[in-house]
């Protein structure tokens, strides 16, 4: 099902065309896709057990996917790891493959970081300061050195995933991004 008003918010014809392709692919894979009422180039996916699941295509070919699991969803670091590996074009974790063994007190994002590092992916800590509420937070940023065109994935302790890539660098562009997101969500479902 598509809730569509593609004339608002997107002036870039290429971005608009990419969003139409993503809508076709995602609805073809059984997802409900809707565009929000405000004037942002954002596609929202409904029914995926999340607080937020949105794809944004920006001007100039930048694509971002944000996934926040629902508050009652129990998400394991292995689930997140499988999703990240799919997003970055690395092989997925088979059930029989060994996982990295992080320290027992490591946070979920720390466990994902250990797993990604053990698989040869780039892992960095991204620290941010919120001066409005006087808080400090951190995510891990993961990249695949063998496939830089796949962009970067940020992961938080509550299982949120934020993937950003330049869709013009990916073979199949918008189709590849939509298929990758659908595959990553299937690993979580």
C-alpha cells in the first residue's frame, strides 16, 4: 500500500525518481510505504515492529535509512550485527559461525563493534554533546573498507541503526538500496 504525494518537498528530479523506484521495490516486497505530510523527502515504512523506519533521499544522491526498534522489541546484538553486515555488503552471520567474544559487561553497541572489528570492518566511536540538555552520547560508526560505496552505519545501545550512503555509487542505485533495506529488515523480523 502506498500513501503518495511525491510532488511535495523534492525539487531534485533524480531524488524523486529514486524514491519512486524505492516505493516500487519496497511495496513489491510487502512493505507499507507512506510519505509524511511535512515537506521532507522521506518514505516511512509501516508494520516493521519499530518506532521509526524511514528512508530519506536528499538532493545530490545522499540516501539515509533510520531504524529504531519498538520499545518492547527485544533486539540482540547478533540481530544488529546481521543487519549491519547486510547494509555494508559484507557476508551475513551464519548460525554456525563463531562470534567475537566481548567482555561480559560490554553494551549492545560494544558487542556489535567487537563483532564487526573481528570481521575486518572499520569501527569508530562517534561521540556527541547535546548542549541543550547537557548530555553526552555515543554511537559506533561501521564501514566496510572493501566496499566504501556502501557508506557508513551508526548503531546505538537501544538497537537504533542509521545507514547513510551515496546512492549514485551503488550499482542499481535506488533498487539496491531498497532491496538492501528490505533484506536487513527481513533479518530482524
